[in-house]
């Protein structure tokens, strides 16, 4: 019985490792910043930037002009000497993005970025206690969708729409 249980655990673990080895993400660790770029979108790119008390998600629109892949008001995703880079206008820094196997530990870091980004977006809104609880439930749900391997549209997150609606009410 014990052998069967251990065999099942080993099978589950190996399937989980194989699944993550098939998934890639681009990453940069240039202290004190950490950046992720998940290249699974056709019309928009999302750059996730985290740091000490900092979290920002840059939504870049695809332009595909020469070496420039996509850009926004806050940043540019581009190739420099055949290497993928991101330039943050706010931070005035260029980051080299390296393709790596997706690790489970990335999810926690990415959630911290997402949560911090949502916190700063919602900070200026005077939400009731119930609205605040609803807001953070939506943030958690949005992150699960965002972090998943499915393609995403370049539109507001549900929590951003929630804030707009709460402002209008």
C-alpha cells in the first residue's frame, strides 16, 4: 500500500515537472527589480515589473517595426543585438530578458507584482468594506487568469473595470 502511494506521488510530481518544463517565460533580475514577460499574446504584451514596494504591469501594444516588438507610454519591448530587452521609461532602465523554464516560485513573485499593481490602482478609491473585499476577490481571480498559459486580450483587468464602476456609483 505504501509503495503504491509513493508511486502515485512520484507520478504526480514528474507530470508537474514535465508540464513546467514545457512552459517558458522571459525574466530579468537586475537588483532591486525583477521582471517577467510571458510571450503568449498576439495583440498585446504584458511586462510585469516588481521591486521593493513596487509593482507595475505595462500593457504594450504590438507594433512589430524593425527591432521594436511593442510599446506603451511607459516602456518599449525590443531586440538589441538579437537579444530581447525591455526599456522602462519610468525607471529609466533597460533590462535584458532571458528565456527560462517556468518555475513554481515565479507564481508567488508574479502575484506580488499583480497585487501591488492592483493596490496602487485602488488606493485612491474610497471603497466600502464590502467593496474592498469584492475588489480583492476580483484581483485574485484576475491573477489566476493572467498567470495561466492562455492568451489574453489587451484590455482592462476585471478589477480595473470594478474600480471604474465603483467610481461612477
